[in-house]
């Protein structure tokens, strides 16, 4: 997911690794995904080597030099490939990185997105049918409770994954709109200027408030300008 996230961010605007790291922290994704700051810089170096991104310029802040990256044409194609791959991956736990993809789906053409969703739903349905048949063959009144629970957990997980993907498939336009609004938010804010303390657990109330403002911007376009001003002012306090 880290490759897709970096390419997605750079498809919106050129920036450096630190801003991408701060965006992950501000969004709260660092608390439930396995993305670490070191993996961002490793992925940036690898993507540059693959010609998916390139150095636009270098900026000096004191003794620190930051490389500003921009996405290339190769990177744009790789972004579509990465997003399609992420859509085909199973959701295996509550901290699955795949949950990040919801706000990036506008980067895929609608027909490509829906085809990928349908294909993965079919795959999940086949897996669910297999486990249901296997449960009927293996589980009896004499089976251990833990064995029964294991089958139920697997089948329930597959069922919820199907529901998750069907929700996006049935409301594709809404998720594309959310992606566009997220892009506008990223364009308007330099997340690297937000103080480090912002992402600490002691700032939970502020995080919730900012998330509410973000949701209001997305769900109520009529007041988007006003709420965006509030959001920017709130972030400036940090």
C-alpha cells in the first residue's frame, strides 16, 4: 500500500517524504496500519530508481535538505496498477492497509474500478462457498467448539469483505467524489507544517474535531469554503 499511497499523493502535487509522513499521522492511519516512516523513504528511493517519480528540486531548511519529488508518466501508469492490485488483496485484519484505498479510488477510471471490484467479489464468493462446503464436511456435533469457531470466523470475514467491496461497487460515484474532495484537501494544506504533537494521543479531541470538519467539507459542498477555512485555522494552531 505504501507505493500506492506515495504515487497517489504525488499525483496530486509534488512534495517531499516528510509531508507524506505527516499526512499519514494527521489522518490517523499510523495508528492502525503497518506503514512506518522509514518505509516511506525506502519506497521513495525505489520508485525513483524505477523512474516512477523524479526529483523536481531540492529545498534547504537550515541544515536539512529535502528532495521534492514529482510523479512521472510511468508513475501514473504504475499508480493505476498498484490500486488495482490493492483492490484484489484480501482484508485480513482490522488494521489492514487496504482500508486506506477508499479515498484514492478516483485515480482509477470508473469502468476499471468496477471491473476490479466485480472480479474480486467473485473470487471472495468462491472462497466463501468453498469454506461453507468444507465446514459441512468437517464439522459435526462431536467437533470441538474451537474448530467450529474457526470456520465461522473465516466465513464471516469473507462475508464482510464481500459486503465492503459491494458497498463501493454499488456507490462508486460517491467514493469517486470523496476522492476528489480528499485531493482538494491535500492541495490546500502543507501537512509538513503541522506540529509533531498533533498526532499524539493527547490530541484526540482535536483530531476528532478536524475529522468532523473534513467530513462536513465532503458531505456538504455548500459550506465547503467556510469549513475549509475553519480546518486550515485549526491546523495552524498545531
